[in-house]
C-alpha cells in the first residue's frame, strides 16, 4: 500500500470501506466546495459538482488507451501542467507510475457494485512518491461541460481526475494557475530538469552552433528525455499573447520528435538536408502558420510515402512541424527533463545517484569526471491560499577541501563550481570536477531564510560519500540502582545505527562505573540510540534514547544536543552525557 504522505489516506482501505457500506466515496479533505476551487475569485455562475455517471452514460478512465488527444486545458491557466502530462502520454512506463493500478481503477461495467467513486494518483516529491486520493466529483460549468481539463472523448476521465489529484496536492485548483513546466515534469517523473542555454542571436547567425544545439536535443530525445520549450515575453508583452506566426508567448510547448532528413531535389542526385522538430501545443489549437505548417507549400515537395519513411508525420491534435532554424528564431527557453531511474543519463556508462535531504552537507570524493548536481526545494504552492507560496531563491556552491577529511571541513581550498541563484523549485549544474574531495553547500539567497531541500548528485563512476551527517559523542558514565545488588559480570553495549560499542566487563558487585566515551557518525539523527546492560551473557536491561536535536544559541558552531534520558529502565538509571555536531561545523 502507498498511504498518502500528506493526508494519511489509504486508497485501498478507503475503497474497501466504501464497498462494504455500499456508498460512494466523498473526500473530506478535498470537498466539493468553493474552497477546493479558488482562493481569490468566485466560482462561475451555475457551477455544479458531478460524478462521471451524472455527466455521461458509460464513463471510462481510458478510452482506446492514453494519448495527447486526451488533454484539453479548460478554463484554468495551467498549460504548464497540461504540457507536462502530455509528455507522459507517449511513454507507458511514465504514466503508469503516476496512474497506478490503472486496470484495477477502471470502471467495472459488468459489476457496478465494485465501483466506489474513489481514485488515486502518485506524484514525486523530495525523493519519494506521494499517493493522493480523490473522489470522482468534478466541477462542471453551467452548460454541462467539465470546467477544467478534459478529454476530446466525453466519456474519458483520466485527465480530469489526475488534474483534481494534483490540485489537491497543491491546495486547490486555482493554485495551479501559472507555473513552470519543469516543476510538473519533476513531480510526474522524479527526473532531473536541466535548462539549456539558447542564445538565439548566435544560433541564427552561426549554422555550426545551430547544428550542435540540434544534436544536443536529438541525443536527449533519443535517451527518452522529456523536452519542453517556451517563448519568454519581452518587457511590455503580455503572457499568452499571440504572435503573427501562430505561436503563443509564455505558453509551454512540448517537443515530441527531432528529425534530420534528406529531401531529393529536382536536380538529379542532389539532396538537401532538413533539421526538423515536431512540437505540440497542449491547447490543441493555435498552430504554427510558418514554413512546414499544416497545408503549407513545403509539404508539396514530399509524397505521403516519403513522409512516412522519414518520420515527418503528425500523430495527435495540436502537433506541428517546424524547421529548426525557425525554432531558434522564436523560442527562448528549452528545458530537458532527464529520466534518472534508468540508464539514460549516460547510457554508455554506469551512472550512480546519491541523495541528501535537509541539514546534510556531506563530503564526496570523485575521480575526474562529469557530474550533474540538482538542488530541489520543497513545493510551496500549497501556501498560496494563505498569501504565500513563492519559491525561495536557492543555489549551491561546490567547494574543494582537504583530501584527508572524512567528516568535517577545516579549510576550503577553492571554489570548484557554483550555480546561479533562482527562485525555482530546481537548480541544476553540470560540470567536470578534477580528482579530489568536495563538499556541496546548498543555501538560500537571503540570510536566515530556511527551507527543506533535496540534493541529488549524479556521476559516471563510483562517487564515495561518507554515510554520516551528524557526529555524536556518547559518554556513558555509570549504572545505578540495579534490581539485583549482587549482579556481577556486568557490561554495557551502546548501539547506534549499524555501529556497536561494548564496555569492559565488571566482575565485582555493585554499580559499575563505565566511563565510556564513544563517537558515532550518524546518517539518520532522528533514530534511537540503545544502551543495553548485560550480565553473564544475558540481556538484563535496555534503554532506548530518542534523538531529539536542539540547536544551541551559537549559530557559528551549529552544535546539537541529543537527549537519551527519556527511556524507562527496570534495573535503575543509566546516566548518559551526549553531544553532537553537524558536518562542516568549522565553516
């Protein structure tokens, strides 16, 4: 089972409960009310909430599979999300993660008693898949049409239900207004997004740079990366305003194919090369009207057979082809979302991933190699209803340190690399590091502003990362008030994660003075430390200490104290003194 991280709702338990009661599910955490729709504006007149069976006679989750034809944006300004979902439709291994149990969730036409009006979807957040449960009540306009995302087939509802789950995850439908396709691609795939530099002037003037950039896109597409692009509005230009060529400013487009083809000209034996990209507008309308657009004269140079042979075909509504030179002339931003759960980052070599969460600033050692570092902050969109929701400006530095350091940094040798600061969910840096030991230091731009984060490091070969984040010193002093005063051959064992330390054995009766001092390198500071008392090879008592970390007043030292005195000991009291410090305490 995948219980929801945010809500604790279990899809399977809730569905079983509804089936036993013979009732359709009504989600108490995302009710069919105005608060689930908007936080600023009022719902349109005549809006109602209806279940799919109230909208059509024979509803389905899927009709003839899943495709980009199933996505029409509706009245919500969330093309960034719709564009990301459309990228999933071409890859079953992707959408099946977002829509789990898709066969089991389908309507049971022969046994309506097995339908409970409940669905669930998964989204990737800060290193884990989050399960979101929703009921099937959807907002419908006064004319009986779904208000937001819908399929071209009226009885197909997977896209509308997926959008509802994403709205619940983010607080309400209005919270999805305006966004970056990169954010949605990460949420839907768990991939690593990387913005590509697009110097339009250089690409237009220099054909060699244009070919190199085309090759970059072609390789990314070949490795199953998801590619989106947009036209950034200049100062004074409105978002989603229409250009004369049919493209829309600030609108998210998906690149669905990259092709280099040869055309035979009228001159015998002479061939011309075409660099082409196939685009998709998630609106399904407002097409490109320039060269190689639908019905343009350029297509008269090719027969239908040649189109099929070269792959210059249009599969879905909203797709169109562009010459790559025209693409470079109009588009300003390109983002590649690389799928890192399979060997597609660098398919010619084995790649490895290391993840660090929150308060972690770990050292890593690598050989000279290309690395990809991605810093992601938690999504803050859900705070929009309370007047917040803006991303923090985040970035990171890669610092080279002494080669013999294993847990702390005494001296920073040099800055090896640095990202830019961006108020984005994700900041990525690709570069080559010389052999040595490094530390990645994630920060916010404004001093004193904190937030949760996930840091991901990818490299070709093995990258050594010490498996610890907190250095904890445990001073075990003595055991007093043992239930049997004649207890002999007493010793203690201190266990911390995978490490164990044993005291010497006390032969005499009485309360032993252990006076043991041990240092543990802890990867998970929230786990317990256990202290076991043994006598004659038998466990006599055990005290579990809850690792409760409290920052001291000194911000510079960043020291922490761990309290281990909360456990109950039937034999008496075990006195413990502990202290710990986060790596990089000397920075």
